C-alpha cells in the first residue's frame, strides 16, 4: 500500500515540475541574451569590459548573449546594475517597433486658423502615430491677397522646412530669407515666424516640428512669451494639433 502511495506521490510531483526544455523556451522567448547585447552595444562596451564590471568572464557573457547558457537571477542582477536597469527589464514585454503608413487619400486638409482668409493649408503626415516625438506636415502656401499681411505664430520646440515647389519667404524674428524648391531651413520655433508665398502660384513644403518639453519653474510649465497678436499654442499629440499649433 505504501509503495502505491509512493508511486502516486512521485507521479504527482513529476507532473508539477517544469521540465528543462520548457524553462529554456521561456528564456528564449524573453530574448534575454539579445537584450543584454543591445544594452552592451548601446554603451559601446565590449564583452571584456562588461566582464570587469560584473565579475563574469567574457566567454560566459558571450554564451549568455547567444542563448547557450541559462542566466541566473544573480548574474542578471549584476548586468542590470551596470546599465542602471531594474531586474524586471529582462522579463517585461518588448516594445513593438513603430510603423505607420499614411495614405494620401486618407489625409485631412486643414486651413490656417485665426484668420478669415487662410494663407496656407496643412495635412498631417503623422496623425495616426501615438506618443510621437515629432509632427510631419505637407503644407501648401497660397499667394497673399491685396493688402493681406501674414500672421505670425510660435510654438515650443524646433521646426524643419523643406520647399518642394515654388518660392517661399520666411520671417523668423528679425531674420528674413527667401527659399526656393530644394532649399531647407531649421529654426527655433519659440520665436515668432510667418510664411509668405512669393510667386503667382502656390508653393508647397514639407514641415517637421520637433517637440521639446517646456522648462519648469516651481512645478509649473513656463510658456514662451508671445509677441502682440501672436498665439501661444501648446504642442498637442492629437490629430488636430496641426490647427492648434498654427
């Protein structure tokens, strides 16, 4: 009777134990070796140097990176501390690579805001990208009407403009320049700036605005001071940020 109980107990234990193959598959799915290698290469660090910091041999680290050995928590903790990472870094889900396609037919044409007669129109090229760090636009500038003055604007961050077609004048603070097809300009967008189409036909350009966190004083964001009549928009991550900024 005792032999039968022993057999049942042994079978039950075997069923609850995780086999080596399952363990190694779990490790492989977490891509721990690849994560270690990415951290090391990002710091331009060789295996020997990482070994000096962790107390592990270069050959052992190489086997870790290639998945030939299963890492212990102690070894992972040593590596994590070198790169100022928490141990959970090696087990969290990896972020998915960002990839979004924006079809021309799906874009929305938005007019300049705050004026009765807009002098330019924008189409966001990145409205479907969440938590983006820059905003690309296709812009079309139309000739000014008689006695019409361009409206300046400003926003946090930086702006890059590349003229695709036509001729465009850019006023940036006290600076003024004329840009033709193929010309580009990069500037601080916290300075009031405006555009004017110089030709009889519309000019087009590719514009990319890059976000920049506002400076903080006593826990309160500090907005840039706007010139008279110039809006002070905040960077918005929504699809309508185009009109909010302009």
